[in-house]
């Protein structure tokens, strides 16, 4: 078992990683005994893992589960209202606890429900996808989407613990695993050359990775995110680097109404765009740019983007929630393992990136 602390003073919490932890949730969360626990999940996840998790939580006397469908299009104010109603119906008070069992959408909405119910009650994340294990479950950013922008409505509300059981990954489709792998690759580009190099021999769905190698990749990603969150919890500066690949990625998701791309696939395309812009600005050497594009491609295939309106994508970028003084800062790689925050990315730079991304699709790069 690997334990990674997220040091935030009195809001400190552990990320606990280990195969089989779902069966031991009551022990791992022993300090939460006595709280009334409401489990939030999705129908698919609960069908697969509900019996195991229920047995693991037996000592905590959980309520629920409250289920809602997977997918970004269900990450809405309407779903949030349903969870608020369920908290009330379950008799949760200020000493209640919300347990989010599922992928990033379940974690984001359940965490936001916990943040806004009775002005905030505790929550715990038990992520079941690779993407949520290394990204959304850590750092306390919770929320829902607005029809015009992703994650526009949200809060910072740190969990009491994040319990990562890589055994959940065996039930994911190859596409779902690839989706998370793009996010792991992102961590390699922004902060760990060894992690980036580990993808050179990886199969596209990571099925051939040994258990130890997979746990190490997850732990390395979690350590990077924990370090950044500790230094900049509220995303005033350093934490923005975690948005590498996300500015264009979020635009792709928004324009297609979250129905074409998984989040990871959109981030994969965003990494190609960011590397292209960095090369255009003279920040990234051609060899490193090509290495990033090649690494993204080896995890493919990704849904097409050539039929999407350039104007619609540019408008979606302009509405990005990170915009400041009318400009959207981009996170750009300067080498494998290093990035910078640049507020001077122009419309011409973005158009150039979109053209390069479309060329990658056509040539199969």
C-alpha cells in the first residue's frame, strides 16, 4: 500500500493506493466511523463494484446508494439538485459524509453536493477510472457544467481521503483506460521525464503493464498533483500548470456537448495543440514537440475533429473559466518535464494549432 499525504494544514488528507482496498474501506476510513454515510455512484459502477464496496463499508453503516448516469452531459445543476434531495432524505446532518464511488463525473458532482449541502459536509473519493484516480479525485475542485462552459459552476472542497484501488481498472474498456492514460502522460510532459519515457514501451490500453509499474505511474501522477495543490490550492498561480492540454481540450468537449470525446481524448488532442503552439513560439524544440505528438498518438485512436467549426472552437476557448482580462493563459511545454504559463497566445497561434491537429488526423500521426 502506498500513502501520499496532501499537506493542507487542518485539511490534510491521504491518498491511499493499493490493490484490493475496496474490500477494506471500513478499515481505511476508520477515523470516519460514527458518521452517517451516503454513497453516490453510477448504475454501471454500482452493478460492477457495489457488492464489494458494500461489504467493505459494512462497519460504517452506509445509506443509499444514490445513482446517476455516467457522462459529462449528466454533470448538471439538475443532477446536483437530486443529490441535495437525497442528502436531506437520508437524514444527513453536518456530521454526515458523502462517499463518491465512480469516475470523475460522479466525484465532481458528489463533491460539489457535499460542498454546498448545509454549507459543507465531508466527502471521500473512491475513484474507479484511471482518469479520476490521477486527476479529478485529488485537489478539491468540484462542480458541474454549464451548457456554455465546462466546470463553470463549482467550489474548492477538499476530500477527507482518496482511496485508489487499481483493481477497478480491470473492468474498464480499453477506451476508458486510454482516456486516463492521456492524463498520466500529461503529468510526464509537465513534470516527470521518467514517467514520460515509460510510455515508450506501453501498450495503448496499458494492459501489458505490470501491477507494480501501473501503481507507480498512478502514484507518480498523484504525487505531482499533490505537490502542486499543496503549493497553490486555489489555482492562483502554479496550479494552472495542471491545465496542460485542457484549454483546447475543454473547447472540444464543449463544442461537441460532451458526446464525442472522453475527457482524456480531448486532453490528448490538447497536448498536441499545446506542443504545436510552444513550437511556433520557439519555446519547444522540434524533437521534443514530435516526441509529445508521437506519445499521444501511440495512445490513440482519438475521435475526429476536422469537421468542427473553427469559429465555434475559438469562441469556446474565449469562454474558458481561466480567462483573465479577456485573455486565456495557455500552459505550454518547454521540454519534456517542464512547462510555462503564457498569457500571450494569440488567435493566430490557436488557429495554427487547430490546423496542425487536423493534419495529424488526416495523416494518422
